[in-house]
């Protein structure tokens, strides 16, 4: 399973989840959660800029279009790919951190073993939610915008397109496992969105008195 396909899949799924929010769940709460996701996303870029020796020239995470601009990384070859793909690691660290230190490991992050393992992993993740527990609601709110938090943008991929091409010929077990976890989380994000959309459509059918 090559890394190029996995990274492209993460990006496409992330954009699809963002589209669902903008099209069907465009509420103040989801917009606020989206902005939280983009803050984590851009902070991840900024941290890797510092770690790879790239100078940050513009850092704006509170505008309508949060972004980080930077100079070329001092780390040859791998510096820019690390910066561009940083939100994958940063978003995962944030989710793991909340789950570990705030929710006391309430949620078990499921590890798919392959593409075929994504469906069972998704069902296992969904089965962990208990709507009578406040911890479940915290995770639902975090997951509903995980696509914005973790998914690389098309601009991120344009910055490293040569590296993406090379990734189509690379298999790396550890990165494959991490990528499958990310895909599973974004699929969970999309599943939560579909449920929210169905509930919203159902409520529209109820006659108003």
C-alpha cells in the first residue's frame, strides 16, 4: 500500500467533509469548530517550520482564511514535505492529547490493518459512543471537523508534488498505519456528519404549529 494513494485519499476525504459542513451543516457551532480545526492545522505547519529551519513570514490563524507563509526550509529534500504534511501529525497529537489527558482514554483510537479493515474499524469506533456520557459529546464535536484539522489542503500538496509522486513508489509500514488511522478518523467524521444531516432533514419534515 503506497503512501501517495493514502495521502491523496486523506486530502480528498478531508475536502469532502469540509464540503458537507459548508453545504448542509453551516451553523455557528460547526463554523466555530471548523475554525478550531484550521487553527490546529496551521499551528502544525508553524511548528514544523520552526523545527526544519524555515522562517515564518506571515502567521495568521484568526482570519477567515487562516494561513502560514514561510521561507524555504533549511532541511534539504524532506523539509517542505514535513511542513506540508504536518497537520496529519499535529491533528492526531491533538486528538490523542484530548482523549488521554482530558477524557482519561475514554475513546480507543482504532487501528485498521488494511483498506479492507476500514469498515470494521469504523463500526468499532462508532460503537464506542454513548450519548449519555459527556465524553462522547466532546469527541463528537471534535470529530465533526477533523477533516479540516488533519487533511492537507491542495496548496499543501502543490508545494510538494514531486514528493507526492515519489510517495507512489514508497511503502512504509509505520506511515501506512498512521495514514489508515487518519482515514478512519475522517470517515468517522463523515459518518457523524451524515447522521447530523439526516436528523436535520427529518426535523424539517415536522410540521410547525
